[in-house]
């Protein structure tokens, strides 16, 4: 089965940028769809962004819209999350996953990566 691995997290100051990478290995889904989620301290895992078959088919949570951009390198089975103007509230573990159904619900995703930590200090 497809396996995902996140990378690119780190500790930055508020206002900085990070670019997260979700790399796939093994068989990939024909849809190439992926979702990004995060789990902030003391909170449930929440939707951040998804990308569908087309790079134009994207969706973002209200909390990151305008600051984060999801994109895909189909040839490399890699999805990215460009994170700009980071805030302290963006701190958390970021995960990518494969959607069974392309929604904002974590329960509709499978093949979760191990996560990459993003820490934003003010």
C-alpha cells in the first residue's frame, strides 16, 4: 500500500514561512489526491487543506486560507504545503493522508504519514 512521509517542519518565529513535503512511496492512487491535517496541542486533528485530481481543485480551512498553499508534483508523487505568515496558533503536528472521499473530515482519509512538527514562537 502507499506510504506517506512528511518532512519540512521546524521551529520558526511568527511571520516566517515553511514548506512541508508529503512524499509517497509504493503504489499511488490514480486520483493523486492528498490532504493535509494538523493536530494542535490539546485539540483534535483538524483539516488544513486538500488537493484533488487537478492542482486547481483545492480547499483550505478558514484558519489558513490566504496563508497556506497546497500543490502537487504528480510526477514525483509529492504534495507540498507552503505555509506563509505563520502564527503561534499554527503550532502542531502536521500530517498528510490519502482521501477515501475528498472531504475535510479526518475519518475520510487513510494512509496517514508519521507527521512533522511545526513550532511557531512569538
